[in-house]
C-alpha cells in the first residue's frame, strides 16, 4: 500500500470522516445512481470514501479532477488529502426528484 493511501486509510479509520460530517463540508457533489460526474479539486494527493457501497471516487491523472460514480442512493463523505490538510466532500447519490434524508446529528449531542 502506498504511504499516502495508508495515511488516508488511517484518517478514515480514526473517524476524521465523522468529524467532517459534523462540520460543513468543503464541497458537495451530487450524482445519480449509475451516473458519474467530475469534481474539480486542486493538489489532491489521495482520496478515500467512507461508504464504498454508495459511491466510488477515483483521482484522475494530474491530481486536479476526481471522478465520482454513484452506485446506490444515499450519501457519504469522501476524505480528500490535499498537500497540507484533509477536507471532507459530501457525496449525495440520488435519482432526479428523490430526496436523501439528512442524518440526525442531535443524537451526537
């Protein structure tokens, strides 16, 4: 496993994605199930997804664009390792007109 991938896996394992959910995400990406979209980010070193059953993320050559593929309805957080920080990107997968329910964060307080 590459060192950056290992660092990102560690970040996801330590719950940084949960912290990213508690804070406003740095970006929100919406995609249909079975569809894909390209998100433009800058200086991406590595990327990982919290719920791989909901969406897939792939860093494209050049480290500027991320291909996001919707697999099934739901939402997840992508942890993105930039050159100097980890940011959270909220990924919402839903069919047109379908509403994705937001998580109930009151249980965390």
